[in-house]
């Protein structure tokens, strides 16, 4: 047990150190298109947080999902389509913004770029609509589970998530988090199927 705990602490320390080294130190914004790309890539500035920018990006995704779910929870098909459409739009915007933001920060997948966490977190809610009748007033734990699952898959990057970040430009920025979101959606669906009764 102590060995596993020490290994986990070591992995977390390694991830914190990795995050610090991934931080882009330069910002070369050339014109309004670059400024817009920065605004999108950093999740409207959330990614500029000096600590845990990815976690704050994920929380922004949870906030967007909350708005959709709280307004559409009684329209299951509309909710399902809205979650998928918004996730797809954020992903496409992220590919564009991520490509430009890498040039702006002069660093591959700089830690300030959090639009990938926003998209991945939204995708993590992709299967939740079909369980809305079972959840009734207990949505809070679905939000916690989706957030925790996505962060775990995003941080530890099981295969092939770890390979997707090697792609170039905005695809490399986005695709590992998109797959982490898909893994989290499948995990959340499994949890809701067996425990939301």
C-alpha cells in the first residue's frame, strides 16, 4: 500500500513539474486574429492562471455543460444533440486556435492553452442525456464523476491518448483531450448505468 501511494505521489509530482516546463514564456500576438485565437485557446483567459490551468479549463467545460443540462434536461434528444454539437464546435475552434496559440507562445501545447480541456470535458458529458430520467435531482454527482474521470484520463493519458499529443499543431493540442473525453464519457455511462437507479 505504501509503495502504491509513493508511486502515485511521484507521478503527481512529475505531472506538476511537466506542467511548469510546458508553460509558454513568450506571447507574440500579431493583430486581431491572433488576439482572438489567444482568447479562444486560453478559455477566455482561464488558461493564464499560474496554477492548475488545465483544471480551471476543465471547470469551464463543466460550467458550459451545466448551462446546457440545466436548461435542456427535460428535452433528452435536444440535450444530447446540444452536448455533442457544442463539443464538436469547441473542438474545431480549438484546432484552429491551438495551432495559432502554439506559434504565439512559441511552445508545443503550452499549458496556457486550455481549450482542449474545455472540449474534452464537454465530450465527457456526451452520454449523460440518456440517463437524465434516472438522475432526477441527483445531477451533482454526475458532474463530479465526469470531472474526476476526465481529469484522471487527461493527466495519466493511458494508451493511445499519450500518442495523440505527438500530432502537430492544433490536432496535437486537441486530440488527446478529445479521446480522454471519450474515455470519460464511456466511464461515466458505465457508472450511471449501474449506480443511477
